[in-house]
């Protein structure tokens, strides 16, 4: 069951993943330029599709045209414990942080080429296909978390270093994959070029998958989560079978493998620390 938690006395940090989309575009540029090996002069990188090159200038157009949420990997928005450990272990008094699960997005890039002669443009687009086929992970580095006090750390609590060692069971690694996809039809591409007042050129479309982390929350003494109130139901006697709404008979209480008799369910994942639940109060027991 998901709900919006009420965080009392919490310290809210900045958005940890606010720069990742720009980092992906820059990483794509660097990957193309660093691997160019079919000529003395590397092609020019442009994001403006209407740019008109010089007579013999070769150009690679890299344009991010669409951002979409990954529908297959959506997360619930409720707060949960973040995989960030600063100082000691939580059981020994270490700092505990909470966050919403990352926002999983697909970034779509249009890559086009230009050269004076069509054969040179086809040679260049063939090189782009082979080069980006090597980009199994466009970004592969420790995941960065921004604490409420402004410090940038990785999941183990060490100062953030993008080129740091990728070792340790508690280290969360940021991986951005890149894949060739067929996302635009020729008609869509023609309309797209016409919208930018640019001539039609051969093109490729790629998809990069990223995860955007929001702010970390540090709450003194833990958090209080308000859950939707449920109607009181009469509890069956010990050993009495339970019947669901569709008439299916459930396992009787008190037998091995049955849930706790108080009706609570254990949430999947690591054991929560400093977690308090608000309890329903019987109106008859409240003071006037």
C-alpha cells in the first residue's frame, strides 16, 4: 500500500540527479569524438539541425528530441530508506536517510550526418553505427548523492569521486545504457527537419536509459508515515478459516506459514530503522 508520508523534523537535501540528463549528452559527445579514427580532422558536433556547414566540413548532428518515462520500470512514489550509509551502521547510531525511488527515464537522440559528397556521409554514418555499438554503458560510475548539508557522497559515505573504484558490496553504481532503436519514421523525420528549417539528411535514433534521484531526507529519530485508515473488521477466532471477497478460502490463522495474528504485513526489502507508524485511535477513548 502506498501513501504520502508525513516527515516531521526532516532535513531535505538538494536534487541528487538534477544534472544527469546533461551529463548523458556530454558523455555521448565525448564518446564520439574520442573514438574518431578514420581521418585527420574529426567531424564537427552540432546540436542545431539548421546549422549550415562550410563547403568541405563534415558534421555530426546530435539532438535530444524526446524524454519519456520508462513504463516498464515505474516505481511507487512512497518514501523508503535510501541506500546511503554515512558514518557508522544504522544499528550503531549511524545516519539514516530516506528518499523516493529514482525516476526512470528514456532519452531519445537523433544523430544525423553531413558531408559534401553522399558517399562520405554514408561512410561517416557507418562509423557512427560501429562506434556507438561499443557503448555498452555510456556512463559507468559511482552514483552521486547530495546530503542535506550539501556534501556529495557515494552510497558508502565516501566523498564523491566519479573516477573512484567500483568496489564494495554497498556501492551503488550509476549505469546509463545506449541502444539503437527505430523510433522515428521517415515521414516523422521529414516533418522534424522541416520544423527546424533544415534539409533532410540520413539519420539514426538512439535511446539512453537513466535514473534520476531526488532529494535525500534526514529525519531525527526516524519518520512518521501516515497510512490510509482501514475500516475495523471483526477478527475470526483462532483456527477459523478466512474467506476473501471472491469466496476463496484462505489459510486459517495460527497454522505454520500464516501471517501474524495482528494483521500486519512485512514490507519487502531491508529492515527499516527508526520507523514509527501512526495508530488509529478509537473515538470512544478520546477525551472531551
